[in-house]
């Protein structure tokens, strides 16, 4: 069975395998960083950035690392979906060859599990690499830095984020590697749950109902908790640790709410745009969202998380603008992390976009044959992604900004509350343009009318 | 005899080592209904797609109204297909997310027609083809014959001078195929369109004005000589 799954992995192509492994490697490394933070004593024997060194902000740093793990997880799901048609044909061929539905499902899970496990193991190496590159400086370390270390330092500056005096216990490595591998398998099963294996090919289950805005409930709950945060009587009785856990939990709630809201938002914006548009590109993009909003919603969900953090970041910058000296490093770091997360979202959007055009190859080639310019097909890809990614990022940024402003209002925050959603929306639109640009060779290939049919 | 609307001279086209067309020359008169027949692999579809400006030949040329398609850039060929040609394929290839009326209105919207007027025009064509009841239905919920009628409406909605149909009844049962063919020929006659239809079906060929038989990538001149 494993050998057959290995053959399927090779058939899936190296780009997909490498992307899967890269996603789980990043998630593993980030989880190990979080565990290392938990191992740190109140007074570490090393110099670390204040956001990690101070117990008051260490929980937030751990939360930030966990938040950073979300975009790779979303990308992991997208990559699993990548090449779904070809994957379904491979699995259907196995059914024809005599494999039972259970065996086919198991093979599908193992096919994703192998690269996920390999990536999780590489994640341990990545964690140790992070320790070497962005590790703390021991109080007793008086060695002269090597040339290599000096070179690295020139690039990363004074980034000392990963503890070096403590390490995650051995069992936590095992737990994280096994857990992340299983997570990959679970995502593999999740991505194929909508199909049923038959010997004649995998048939999608019937049309699904439109998504519901359940995410709003979670967001409203987070807002209610946030509002009560400063006014409730129990606020004063909370310790620093409890305070941090409460804050991270609120951010997590808002993130989960926003990200689960994305498919519903995709359906809603698609419906509104399709009802009013007369441009073919908008009609095509919007109708794709109405017809099947979940894939685009999931692909763009990370943009909501980025918006939330970016909104909070902008308000915080406005709050400390007069006294930013002590915060300059951590704030720049958060900005870098946001940029990294945005790059992951670009990848997620690009994977979704290429999957869409490949899955619709016959109808897109027919559109080209009847005289639809390639630019219209490309614009429809931009609209499909932009109609969900930009609103979810804008809403996220507004929510993040209001969330932080509600905790402690300062007059200077007003501009940030307005600017954060606008700038975030523009940046995410730029990410959409880049994502669609990245997959333009695939789009060109699919719209080549020479592929229509030829004897 | 009037000037041919389409003329192909010495068309050659290969896919890898397979030569699909080997020096094909044909002429199509305005308003003519021509069936292109021949065994599988004889180059029928390749000839149709080349005449429609979809495939570019390695050598030889296609003239439309006396002008060579080789002189047109990709944009100009795209606009030519949109404004002058209609293309109907074996499986319809409708956009799965769009309803029937939205699919039919697409070519008009591409020409920047008003949204409401495009919809009215599309509804009119659906009615003419007897599928107006499916206006708001998605392709996935239609039968093969219904899909092909909607695809035919999409091909005819711009009033094309030439309709290229590649096995338009190939995926349909006998009854549905006959219905689609009858509608296709009647509408083309009424609009004065030229029709080039690739088919394996002798009954389709029998209803054409003329038949071009291909064999091994070349026109079979011996066919019908006896």
C-alpha cells in the first residue's frame, strides 16, 4: 500500500509534493518555537527581543507564532486540492483496477501523508536553523562571532526571537512531527470528502447549499468579550498570565470567525456583483463564486487574518508613535511577519486560481474559440479572487483596528482606523494581481484554442 | 459562381510526428452548407479549426472574404471569430457556472452590448430554439440535447456569417441529434449563414449541400467519382 502511495506521490508531481512538505515544515518549526517559549523561565539566561524576553508580552509572541502557522495550513489545504481532476482520475483508475472505496480513501490520505511527514521532519531542522539564525545570545557567551554568523547578522539584524538556553523536550518533537503529519492526512481526507469513489470515476456529491455566516457569531462573541474586558469587575482580578491568555484567545476567536466567514462572504459578494455586472470578466468571476464559494473563500481566508493583525498593528503604531523607540523592533518584526503571511496568501490564491482554470479547461478553451480574449479570462480570475480577498481583508483590518482601539482609545487612532482597511485592501488587491500573474502561463496554456480538439 | 467566402490553399498541419493535414485545398461558397466527413484521424476537426482561425497551419493559407487569416494578429483573429464566426463543439462546452441565458448573452456582452438588451436577445434565441424554459437553468442540470441547443443559440446570437460545427450531434441520441441538426440547418438557412459541419453521421452529411471527404489528411477526390 505504501509503495503504491509512493507511486501516486510521484504521479502528483514534484511541485505539489514540495509545496506540501514546505507547508508542514513551516508549521512544525513555528509550533516548536511556541513550545520553546513555554519552556523559558521568567528571567531567561539569554538576551532575546523584548517581545519574547518580557513575560508580559511572551504570550502574545507565542500567539503571533501560532497565527503565522495559519496561512501555511490554508495553503496546505489548497495544495492538496491542487490538481484535483488528475488526482481523481488516478484514484478512479485504482477503483477500476479493483481497489475498494476504503482502500482508495486510505491511499488518498497516505498520498498526502508522505510529503506531510517528510515536511514535518524537515520542520525540526528548520527550527534548529531558526535557532542558529535568529536565536538569543547567552549571557555567558563571550565568543567572537564567526564570519558566517556575522554575514547572517548583516541580513537579519538584531532579531533574537528563538530561545537557545532552553529547548523543547524530546517528546514534544515527536508529538509535533506526528501531529503535523496527521494534520496533513486529515487535510487530505477533508479535501476529498466531497467526492465518492466509483469505478467510473469520482463523482461529486450533489450541489451544496450556500454557506452560512456562522463566523459572524464568533466575531460578535469576541467583540462582546473584548468590550467587557475593560469594564468587567473580574478584569482587575486577572493576573498577567491570565490577561495574556485572554487576549490571545480573543484574537484567536476573531481569526477563526473571520476565516470561517470567508466562504459566505465570497458567495455574498459574488451574488451582488453578478446581479449588477455587465462586464464579462466580472460576470464570470462572480458567478464562479456563487456557484462554488468555498474554495475561493478558503483560499482568501488568510487575507482576513492578515487584515485583523494589520488593523491592530496600525492602531498600536498610532498609539505609540510619539514614543516608538522601545517598540520599533517588535513592530518592524510584526510588519515583516505580515509580509511573509501575505506571500503565503499569494501562494494560496495562485494555487486556487490555477486549479480553477485547469478544472474548467474545456469551457475556457471554448470561450476562447468563440472569441473571448485571454485578457477577459485573466481579469475574471482577478475578480473571482478580489471579490472575496479584498472585502475579507478590509473587514479584518477594520475589526482589528476597532478591537485594539476599544481596549484603550487615544485620539490619534482615528486616522489609523480609517487608513488600515484602505491600505490593507489595496495590498491584498496587489497580492491578487501578483497571484493571477504568477499563474498566467497556466492560463495561457488552458486558453490556447489549439487544445480544443484535434484529430 | 460568386467569390468563395472561405478558401484554403495547400494547408499543412502536424501534431508532433502526426501529419493531420497534408496540403488540403477547399473552397466554400456563401450560404453553402458543407459537411466534412471521413474516418477517425483523417483531419476533419483540424481542417475545421484551421478554417475558423483557431489553429494556425504550418504552411498554406486560409482566405476569408479574400483576406488571409495569416495576416491577422491574435487579437484580430479573436475579434473575427467573435463577430463573423460561430463555433459549436461536440459537447457544447457551456460555462458551467452560468445559466442558459447568461451563456447565450456572453458573446453580446463581450461586444459591450447593454446588459438588458443582451439578455432580451439571448432569451429570444432560446425561445427560437425551443429551450426558453431553461433560461435560468445551469448546464449541469440539462440533458445533452438541451445543452447543445443552448450552445447553438450562443453560436448564433451574434448573427455569424459562418457557423463552424464540430460533431454537433456526436454526443446525442438519434432523436436529439436529429432535432438539433434540423434547428441548426433551419436557422442557418434563414440567416443566410454558411455552415461547415464536421460529422461521422451519414444522415447529417445527406442534409448538406455538398460533402468534402478527408482521408489521411487529404481531400479524397475519388469519393463519389464512380
